[in-house]
């Protein structure tokens, strides 16, 4: 399920992103997407490809990974995101909902750390 007001468009220097053509109220589920679950061996292979940037850690112990279908892989990251995602391990689904009212034309962001206001640096910003 993807709300019909969502669309993918260019997002500045971030490539593509998910946007809304309508105002969306706080607490609205905007997408429920199935996932393809993979094990540690597959994760090692995926980490060597561009798909590394689009997979999610999966499972209670985070010893698996998944590729979400739908728009989920296209949401860009923000430490002050306007959406959050929830994983349903039993049903193999990821749902995305708004954490504040989002205006028409606004880009929808998730925090890649899993918690909509977690400020821990994400992998592509960590200095080695």
C-alpha cells in the first residue's frame, strides 16, 4: 500500500526522493511494503554492491538483512525526519508513517538509524 499522493522526484544532490502532492496529517501510515529477507551470507555479498545503500538490517538480533519493495528504498535520510519506519518481522513488512504534519510538495524523510530523531552519524557520514 502506497498513498496515491506520493511520488518520486529529483531531490537535489541526493538523487531521487519521495514527495507528497497533498498535505498529510501526523500519524498517517503512508506506505506498507513487503520485504525480501536475506541471511548473513547474502548481506556480505550485498555489502560489496550498490545495493548496500538500500538494504535494512533485519530481525530481532539484526543478523539478517532485507530489501524493501515499494518506495521504501527511495526515502532519503534526515536526522530530523518527518516520517518513521516500523519493521514487522513476523509479517515481513516495513511501514512508514508521518511523525508530524507534512505539507503538499514536501519531501518525506526517514532517519536511517531507525528512530526518527536519532542523531548518531549514519554509515555514509562516519569518518574513518
